[in-house]
C-alpha cells in the first residue's frame, strides 16, 4: 500500500487559490450590487405609488 502524495496536485491547488478567491469576491460584489439596485427600484416604485396621496394631503392642508 502506497501512501505517497502527489506534490504537483498540492501546488496546483495553491496556485489556483488566488483566482478562486477573486472570483468569489466578484460574485459577492455582483450580488450585493444587484440587490441594492433591486431595493432602489422597489423604493422608487413605492414612492411613485404614494405620490398621489401625499400631494392630495398637502393640497388639503393648504386649502384649510
């Protein structure tokens, strides 16, 4: 039974780890950016749906 390890396999893993780390970072950054854009779009839609009632209330207060 042989228990020798393959040193080229270990060096390959070590050599590729910076690339994997950067790709994971880019995926996380892209996810965060897309989530912030989704939140901005949702907030804008909510403000647009509230705008008529806000204007109506402001006009009612001005007419008092």
